[in-house]
């Protein structure tokens, strides 16, 4: 084990809170009670004015920064951005990261035991939306004594949550940072999600979502879903740069084993996903993405949907992101300035595709840090 | 605080307090910051350069990273009181189109540009036979971003052709000072021109 770098938050322990009050969901369903798992870094100040909520993306979790044990090979998923001296400087901010409901990393989800039946929820777990997550996170904020977030930030699906926070709780969000997101999915986005879901749903080991009872899981479906996802997270350019037509063994084998480097990459991504991620959660998360559309309630008028927003916003997009292209971020920017709200927009030159939001790209780090410095300077407002 | 540049002060004097301003090619955001502080103005800057974008974010100026040559289609009609184009007109691909766009999204437009009719420019081109290089136009012909240079007279003619009514104009030198000669013969002695204009009312 290498020593933990000094700019890391270090060893962290997730916390867990139980909410015994029923949560009414957008689907019409109700979660009678639920648990949320979260991590915090830094210290909440006496006025509780330095709290920042980090929202995670499709396959993310509450483990944003630091290490769970000295033997951890890898830190949290946003280690580049969260820690002492980083964009979300934990010497200044109290950073909170919450695992979304329906996830498989500790918050109540399909693999949790349904108290009504005594067995795993499986397909009985209600569908959750971005709005439901925000409502559940608001209760977490209450319990943590945070009336108003200095900022709510997130990338991809996490960026959508940040936007939803600003719409649903305008008085509880001073700033939002929305990274590599979109105001809604396109037909193409939904199509990719549907192929991923079909891979899972048609896997014989899916058992209508009851695979837990059969001591198995739809590995094939989940692997294909993850491979497909990874193709859309990378750009054509970065795939050419990383893999090209490179051959794993230096020659063609004339069989169906791995020949090209890119195949090896996808298989590796798929293998590391299975066993770590729950197939029912994958279905739920992709549906939450598909359903996200704040303007759906305002006849497609996004500016009208964002009319309640009071927060100042930084929107960041990446040039090579075709999953949530810069033009989609610009729709959010336009709707915000149509409402005369304070908004800035940066388009970062990056070849990494959608995954860029997870990377340490100097220009991205600089803009994000500059904005968070302003957030900290003006945090009483 | 550093005393404001005279072009900033002229623009500040031109705009009404509490105005909504769109600054095209806003650079490091210093004009918008000045107008916010001195006039209570609000609005957005558009800027293509990422270093400038970061400077704007750092100083708390709303900035949208974009290419002006792509137009202002994101902005609705009459969404600003003023649209400002400061020392950028000469660097855009279609100055005439951009002027029309400015008066679509704003009630009034304010433009500043380096005057190609300045005597030193004329001397370098007319007598020395070389493309002019000056403090206001520091680039060589082969590396200049300034692809659409004009004189005060040229600009006035374009305004006429585009049915743009000039409301006010001034000239300053490259250090943003004003001298008597500039007032008397602006197209010869003015290095930087400032115009405030609106769409001409059809009579």
C-alpha cells in the first residue's frame, strides 16, 4: 500500500441515517422508510454556511474522495476535485455526498430487504426519479442541520440532480455547478439506455428481477450494458488515441478471443462492473435518466421550468462529449439567462468524451476552483 | 482602485443606471465589472478565450464561453438595454451581420474600434507603403486577428446603409486619453472610436 497522498481527505467512513417518514414518489408509490448512506469531508462551520452537496452519476456512489481502508487500491470517484487545496477545498467547505435511493452501494435499493415481505425488494422496489432523490436528500440536509447549501454540484446525472435541487428548493441552494449534463435526454440517449436495459431484461439469469432468490445475477446482460455505456462515455478521438487498432497479442488470431486493445478494455470494464453493481439498480438509474425532463411540466419551455430558480450557476461542458454535448448544456445556460439569473458557462477543450467530467483536466480544475473560491467568498449571501 | 479607463468611463456615462448589458468579446470582464460597480448594471459577457473566461469567473462576472462568429441566436429579441462590442468589431468575420444582431437582442448598441483613418496609420500605408502597426493595432499583417479594419467614415457609412442611427460618438487615443485635435478632426487624430447607436426609426 502506497502512503495516502497529503492532498487527499485520507481515511473516511461512510455514515448511515434512517428516515422513518414515508417518502411519496413521483411514480405514485411510497417508500415507507428508507436509509441513506453518505460521506462527509471537512467541517461544517457554526453558521452551517459552508456545506456543499456532491451528487453522483449513474454508477457512482457516496464515496467521492479518500480511502475506506489503508489497503484500498483506489480513492473515491472525484478524488481530483475534493480534498485540501482542491476545487472543493475541504479546508473551507463541508462536503456531503449521498448515495441515491435505488442504488446498490448502501442506500435503500432493490437489493435491500423489503420489511413488508422479509426478502429483497427486487422488482418491487419503486421507480425513483431525480426529483425523488432531491426530496430524500433534502431530508438528509435537515438532519445534518444544513438549511441552505453553499453549492450543489454534480456531473452527468449528478448535474441533473443539482439543477433539480435549484428548481425544487430555490431557497436552499446558493449556487449550482452543473457539469457535462443536459436538460433532458435525446431519443438517441434513451435508445442507448433501452439497449442496455434489454440486455439485462432478456438475460435468462434476470428472473424478472428476482435473481437474488436464485443466487445468481444477469451477468451477461449487465456486462453488455456496461460495455455499451463505456462506448458512449468515450469519444472517437480518445478511443483512437488510447487503443487505435492496437492488437493485444501483436497478431490476428482468427478466433473470438480478444484481439484488439479496445475489446480488452471493454471486457475489463464489464468484468469489474459485474459483482460490484446491481442489475436492478442499473435499470432504475437509466429510467431516472430517461424520465428527467423539468420542462415536461411546462409544455417543453425550459425557461419556464427554471423560473423558480434563485441560485447562481456555473455550467461546464466538454467539447468531445457527444453523450451530453455542449449544445445541451447551452440549453440550460439559455434558460437560466432567459430568467435573468447569474450564470457562467465554460466549454472545456478535452478529447476524453463524456468521461472528461471525472478527469483532472487543468482548465477544468482552474475554472471550477475559481468559481468555488467565489462561492466561498460570498457564502453568507 | 485603479482609475477607470476613459473608454470605460465614456461607456459608463452613456448607459442608464441599472441597465441590462451584453458585452460581446468581454475579455477579462473588467468593463462589466466596472459597469456593475459604477452603474449597477447587470448582464453577461461572451468570450471565446478560456483564460479570459476563467478571469471573468474569478471576478464574479457572468461569462458565457462562445464564438461570436456563431451569432447571438441564443438570445431573444430586445433582451438587453445595451449590447457592447468593445475593440472586437474588427476581428469578427461578419461585422455587418453582428451589428444587425446587436440591435436585434439589444435596444441600443455600443461599439468601440481602432480607427484605421488615424494619421499614423495613413502615414505608414500612404507614405511608407507598409501595413500599419501601432499600439492600437499591434499585429503584423500576417498574424493579425484584425481582419475587418475601418475608419470612422467607413463605420458611419455602414450605419447609414444598415439604417442605424448614431446617437453619440467620441474618439480617444491609444492610452484612452482625449485631446483637442481629436475633437476637431476625429478621423485623423482619433485612435479609438466609440459609438452609441440604435435602429433608425422609419419615418
